[in-house]
C-alpha cells in the first residue's frame, strides 16, 4: 500500500501555490490523475519518485518510509522502487532498445527477463535499433518496458499518451491495460485528457490548484449522484448545430459517432471539444451482435 | 641538427598530449558545474574560464612568470619543495592547461547543456548513481563535444607561442617547442630549418584534424 501526505509550494505562472496532496493507493491499483496543466500533477509524480523534494509530509510505500520531513528522511530516486516514464521518453540515445533495457537491469534474473519484456511491448524486431530511428509510439513502449525491468513497486507515467496520434493512443492504451493486468504493478498516470484513460483506471483523481479535489471510480466520478441511467457513455462533443427550435449535438464515443437532439438550454451547457455523459433512462438499450 | 629537430617535435607533441589529458580530466567536472550548478556569481567563473580566449598570451605569461619566480610567495614555496616551474617543462604544462582551458571546456559545456535533464533523471530512477550515469549515459552521448574539445585543446597547445616564450624561454629538450624553434631559426636567418618545422607542424595538424573529422562523420553516419 502506498500512502502519501505531502505539501509543497509550487511556483506557477499565476504565482505561488500551496499544494497539499493526500492519496492512498492499494496494491495493484491503477489511478489516473487529471486536471488542467499547471495544477501540479507532474510535481506530485516527481515528488513520489524523489526527483523533487516536498516541503513537508510523509510518503510510505509498503511499510517503507521514502520521505518523512519530521524524521528528515528523504530517499534519493536510486533507493526508491519506481519505474518512471517521462513525457519525452528519455531513452538513452547511444544505446539500442535492448541496451536501454539491459542498462536498467540489476541482476541476472532481470537481465534474462529483458527479452520477455521486449516481446510484451511487441518490439522484438526492433530490439537492435537506436531510439532515434523509432516512432513516437515505439519510443513510448521502450520507455514503458525499461521502467518495468526492475519490477518497481510503483509505475509512474507522465502524460504517456498525449504526444501520440489517436490510433497509436488506442493501441498503447490497450497495451498499458494488458501490462497492468499481466504484471499487476501499482500505477499512477498523469493526464490532462480524461477520456484517454477512463477505461484503464480503477480510480480517477482530479487535481485542481495543487489539491486532489475528488477521487472516485470512473463511472461514479462522471455521474452526478442524481443520474442513474440504464446506458451511460462518455463522449467528446464534436459539433453543436442549431436546427430551430432544437440543437443537434454530435459526439464521438470511442470510434463511433452519436447524434442527439437537445434543447437550447441543454446545448448551452456544452462546448465543442469538452466531454459529456450520454445517458438514457427510459428505454432499455438493445444490444445485438454484428454478423460479419 | 637532425636530432635537435626530432627532440623539439617530440617535446611539442608530448606537451600537447599531456596538456590535453590533464584538461580532459579537469574540464568534464568543470563543464558539468558550469551547466548544472545554480550558485550565484557563476558568471564570474565562466568569465575566468573564457579569459584566455581574449587575453593576450603575454599577459597570462607575464603573471605566470611572476607567480613562478622564486622571489614570489608561490614560487618560493614551490622551490622550497623542490619544484621549479619557471623555465621548466612542468611550468609549460601548467601554463598550457590554463591557456587552453576554454578550448576544452566550451565544447563539452555546450554538449552537456543539450542533454535533456530527463535523461539524467531517467538513469537515477533506474537506480544508477551520478557517476554511473555520467560514465555510461552522458559521456557517450556527448562524445562529439569531447572529441571537439580534445582536438581544439591539442591543436591550440601545439600552436601556443606567447605564453611559452614568456615563461619557458628556449631551452632545448626542456622548453624549446616547435613554435619557439621557428621563431628562433628565423631570427638567426636559418630559413630552411624554420621551414622544416613549419611544414611539419602544418602537415601533422592537418592530418590530425582531418582524421578526427572523418571519424566523427563516420560515427554520426552509423547512428543515422
């Protein structure tokens, strides 16, 4: 179990922000932190990794104290069992894919697992290539595999999907999901886009101005308590079109387009590009398999 | 005459090689400090490192001569401990190190500044110490900066004249390097000998630079 309760003064564009994070993660849990940029999400990851020092508080992982300001304990990143995937991947340019992973290995057992990890992220055919010859998605998978070599207690992912195109993003989400199920490593992911990780996450945490404002399971997170639909989907608003006297709203749900008719009042709460819940209460949805 | 020519050339390249080796050891930590340290007055240190670029060699040579002289406090301390730096090979090494410092530090400094911070941090999160990170990750990725620094410092030391003239004089087998010998031969109107030195320096330095740049290009090509 991971428990943290830390504070730090963040220097943002809008001035100093007194950040205070409290979070408990269960073993094997996948939590996504999301929120606007500048809210301090990445700082939280970096403090967990030991790359930045909190001003005060305590971080405990599986009974081991990583940081405790009152006892002046602050383990350096080298002593913390973490896997960190950086936003810019941070692959070592002079090493091949395989060498990047081998560099991380500490013993023979970990060295012998390197090929298995390369297989897991489907990079066997590229294992002798240098990072600069790889695409963004491939680099991301190398970074992910490298972070897993040392069997970390916690995997920290800093906006791993934001730089990828939609199809690659989809593939990497599936891969992350597969890896998480296979290896069961406790994972904390930072994202500014909720939709990209809803299906991966056990819990979502929204970070606003240096605080974890709300943390809940995905469906509960997005559903106001009053809403109890029979069908609930989360989609992105693509288009709001006036067709007097109503509005026709087009949403993207996964890879499907959904059109719905809304009143002017309802439509006024939506903006193009924002996320919305599509819910239906009165009718039971019909589910039929597609025959090929 | 022929053996004098040889011993002068050997001394010249020995001085350059020793100076370059010492500079490499000094410049890597110094360049890292200049890139990563957040202390105030860092620009003062940067200025001192860069001074030899603009300072007339005779100025540096003059002050080194004063410092090395047995009359000065530093010089008398050294002489008391059996070290004589003025008009000695050791003195030449020390002054060459100071004089060629920016030529080694600057290429390494700019190469280091281009390494993203996340590369260092990634290595730390993979359990590697600062030293391991430097040796296995950072130095290999800035090898072009290292090569530039080595070549520039070496060539610059071979071509050094003013400082050596000031503190080294022209003692055969001790401080008589090729650039001094050329001046000396011209002074005594011995143009043939001066030409022999000059052409040798020209050819050797051209060959070294050409070799390094060719190798450099090849290793770059191998990655791309």
